[in-house]
């Protein structure tokens, strides 16, 4: 005789299905965010390089103070790029962690169902 009766097993199975559906929905949303972030990042990651090239072209036409301001802006733009890279990577890690948590939760439910 098992620890759970049929009614309790049905409740656990229902909770398992609900948990799986919620996890799948969260995973779907995370993947959509990753796709959006990744496409935006890929589309715009060359901006820093293009801006640096533009600064190089302008250096002969500008005063040292103006060049200094442009280089400072370029440095801040590089920080924005690094922040975007970290955001994309964080979303990938979040997606991986979500998949792991989903698998683990489903495994635990299965353990209870087959005790």
C-alpha cells in the first residue's frame, strides 16, 4: 500500500500539471525576452565601433577639448555596450536556471506520484 491514496495522487498530479504549465509559460516569456534582447543587441553592437571611427575622422577638425569630450562620451558608450552584453548573458542564465528548476520540480512531483 502506498503513502498516498488515489485522491491525493490526483491532487498531486493536478498540481504537477499546473506547475509545469506555469513553468512553461515563464520559460516561453524568458525566451521571447532573450530573442528580443539578442536581436536588438546584434543590431546595435556595431554602434560603438562606428562612433569610434567617426571620432577618428573628426579629430583633425576639432579642438582638444572637444576631442576629449567625444572620447569621454565614447567611454560611456562602451559602458552601455558592456551593460547590454551583461543583460543578454543574464537573460541566458535566467533561462537556463528556469529550465533546471522546472526539470527538478517535475522530478520531485514524479517522486511523490510513484511512492
